[in-house]
């Protein structure tokens, strides 16, 4: 039976935790339009599904079966018709391609959000054809930073003036320092030790090998410092990182603690934040740390350069430069007044620029304008 009440459909083709998945969930939960229902479509069980359940968002799991599966598209078509879908919000390359085709056939506006350069990888198979499909099917392309928008334009996917930039946002009220010592207790770390937090799944782009090299330099100057890395571990990469930690005798100072369900609670136990990435479309972890009033040191790897103002709300350092990263961290560790200055300025900046309310307002404007034109 067809549902006469109109709906907005949110789609993503990944199932584990990450920045793009968090934005997908926040939009599905919080972005409401009067008179419109919300549904989500995902490709399988996992963290995203559990979050949809907890957040009370109605969803479907539709699994593609190889290549251009006709049955897959028929299933999606039926969901769209059943729920009288009037607009589709897709995230990342896979879902953008899938719903570009459906948008073309059904004449439904498609808003596509790309979260990093991997979404427009020039080495992607059949990239020319995929670009053409997206160009025809996407009604509005959103990039999460100006750096990413410029990269997309340079790749020839969309003209720069056709791309909207909407920064990711967080619920600032969730983030604050806390007195919990569970991480210290679990790892056997003294109460007076300095904890440097890092948040991000273990992937090559996070450049944790650089972080470990920086940790070696820091610990040589101050043995009371610990680096705590939160994020899902990629097994083959962790083997290399564990070997690096052992070879540099850092097992007591560098700790990969796995995925942390409550990032705000994790960051609230840290003293500083470090980002060693070689590439970031944005960096939700950085704004979460700033919202937690942590002084931050991040690399000039794309998105973070639009988040942090060097020497005002934190330090920006070169990509793949362990020495510069370690020097910036040591400077903050030794200067309490500078840490407080950066932390307070960072919190203020997040509230004004990267709040959840700001994110929802920008998306709502685009959704409303596209629905009115159909």
C-alpha cells in the first residue's frame, strides 16, 4: 500500500562508525520538515543500524547483489513509492551513484554529500561514467569543506559554483571536561600524567605512523605523556603500527584503545588533542575536541585548515612532519596559560561556526528550496 504522506529518504552505503556515518545519522534524526516523514536505507547490519534503532529512525536494509543489480533497484523503487519520497539525501560515492540513477528515472531531487577526496578518487574504476551519472542525477552537491569543494571542481565532477559547502556540526552541549578516570585506571596511568587524545578509525589517511614518531620525540622530552587513540582498528595496519610501537619502546606511552561509543566522554578525559592525518575532507574529531575545550594540534591536511586558526584556536602543523607535530605538542604541554587560551577560543569558535543548529539550518534551506521546485 502506498503511503500518501510525503517522506525524505536518507541513504548511506557504509555500516561502521565514522564521520560521514555520524552526519548521516544526525540528519536522519534531527532534520525535520513540517509535513514530511523520515526514512533511512542502509546496506547491512552494524553500528549504523544500531544507532538508527537507538535514535528511533525508521529504516530498511537493502543489500545489493553484485554490479548493476536490477532486483536491488526494484527494491529501492518500491520503498520510494511506498513512502511517497519527495527528496533523497545520499552520502558518499556509492549511495550517490545509486540514487543518481533513481533520481533520473523518478524525477526526485537528490542532495548528495561527499565527505572526502576518496569520494572523487581519479583512479576509481569507470570514473568518467560515474561522474556523468552524478552530474545528471544530483540536484545539489554538498562538500564538507571548501578544500574538498575545490578538489571536486578540479576533478571536473561539478563546477565550483554548483557546489554548496556545509560544514559538519556537533551538539556542543554534549562536550565538556569530566572527572572520570576510567581510561587512566584501565591503562594504569598516573593521575598527574598528560593524556593526548586522538580520534579516528585506524586507516592509512590517519597517518598514525607519524603520530607514533611524534610520540617518541615527545616522550624523550617528557616521560609523563601518554597518547590515547580511539577508533576501530584495521587489522593489517595495526600489525605495522604495533611493530613500530615496540621497536620504539613506546608500549607504555601509546595506547590504541579501539572504538569508543561515547566520543564526548572519551575526549572529556583528555588534556590535549592531536590529529596526524595526511588527508581529511573535514574532521569531526577536531571540532569535537575543540567543543570539549581541549587545546588542539592538527595537520594542514585539508578540512582542518578551515576549522583551526593557527596560533589562535590551536596549532596547524605540516603533514607527515613528526618533528613539527611533537614541537607543537611540547609547547602546549609546558604552557598552561596558552592551553587555556586556545581551549576557550576554540570552544567559542565551534559554537558560532560548527554547531548542530548551524548544520541543520543550512541543510533545511536546501531541502526546502528543492522540494518547492518539484
